[in-house]
């Protein structure tokens, strides 16, 4: 109340016995003496105490929910993400009429990522469109709002899945190595760049899976994994094998995948779902701060290219039934059963 924090409006109210009014925490009126102040959870409690609403801050008027305010701020970020370093936390706080500290906390709670992470995801999405339209890679980087090319290359690996030049060329000359393994859930193909796994999928044959891999990276140099496998790839393979053998940890494996800003939010949330638990598409949409986007969440799950590591099998229908898992309902049920048994045991 002393800080007149707009972010706390609606969470409590205060009344002033000498003036007979009650107010929001952010009321611009002069600060009253502490001995004359009473606190209330709702306007009704204050009115039962004989207080009337303040005419300046109108505490009995409706207050936008914090999630709605953060979604409006997301729209503002998307519209201004090409403004370079000017899109600071202080500027966002001023726009949202919140303190920087409260904005940071409220944004992460509502959207699932920090404002800085969301800004970078939006800029990378803008970069992807400009890479194919601009004269040079450098032009595209600055037009997308990045202050320098080095900042792009520092952050691009886990979001774009390749360097800007490689993405612009459709993965041209990007070396991708693949290997397959027979598992209890069928044939599994794993493919990786030198940065991390870019493809983990189930299929019926090597030919089918190779066709899918080439469709994802049409201009990449796709080759079978050299033998013996590199140490890092062997470690990733071992982690996946242990997972499928009934010892499912939260897989912490380096990824090299492309994602839109929305897909990144969804996949980031999926990786936060505890092993053996499930969420509905609506739960995920609410969890990322976009409760009306349940269908878009379903599309993001269907776009997942790295089975198990991004656990889209933990998303089910609101009815509680499995559904929509791109590698089949039997595999989805088997994975969930495996995780639950491991969790109980």
C-alpha cells in the first residue's frame, strides 16, 4: 500500500476510518496515518464496516485479471520486438503500470517464461521470416531487433535449430547423423547435429523415418552415425534406453530444434510436467497464459520432433482419455504406465 503498487489491486483493500472511505492499494490519495487504517479482503467487507468506495480509485469497479494484463503485454512485445535494446524491463513495467519486480514475477507466473525469454523468442520468430526476405543475414538480424549478431549466435541453438545462415539455406550442408534402435515400443530413430538431438521419432521402418527426417531438413547432409558412436551421442542413446526400460527420469538432453515463440512456450511447459503426471490441452493453455489456445497447444504437441525428451505424451484430453498422440495411443498409454510404475516403485 505504501508503494501504491497497482499490481496488488484486487488482492486486498484498505479503509480509512477518519474519511469513511475504502481504497485500492494504488490509490493516489495522500497517505493516511497507520492508526486510522483498516485492511479488508473484499469491498463487501469494507462496506459492512460502514465505509464507502473512494471516488478517485473506484475500488468497487472491476479489475482486469493479472493473466489478462500479461497477455496484453505479450501482444505489446510482439508488436515492438524489433525495437532493439529499447524494449527493457523498465519500459515494459511502465507500460503495464507495475514495478519491474512485480512485473517479472507476474509475467513468469502467467506466461511461464521471463519477459526477456519471451522477447528473445519473439525476435527469433521475426528473424526466421526475415532470413528469407532480407538481402543478407546481417540485415535480417538487425531488422528482427537484435543489437548484434553475436547475441543471436549465443542464443539461437535451442530455438532456431541451426545458425541463421543454415536456416536461410534450409539446413544446407548442415551435417546430421542418425541411428536407429529396436525398443519395446517399436523402431526408434535418433538424429543429431553437433549441438544436440534434432529428431527422435518412432516408425515402422528406416525408410519411413529417413523420409521424415529429410522432410524436416531438406538441404542438410544426412548420414548414418559413424561407428563407434561419439561419446555424447552414446550418452543420449543410453538415457533414452534407460527411459524405455522402465527407469524414466526427467530427460535432460541437449536439443537442437527449431521452434516458434508459441511452440517454445508449450514445449517448455511440457518439460516442467512431473514424470508420471498428465495435463489436459486446456491445462497447458492456461499454464502458458493463453487459456483460449487449447487447439493451438494440440498443434504444438503434434509438431514435436523429439519424442520423449519433450514429453507430449503427458498431454491428454479434458475427459481424461488419451488422444492425439502422434505416435499412437498404444505407445502413449505404455509410456504413461511406465512412468507411473517407476514413480510408485
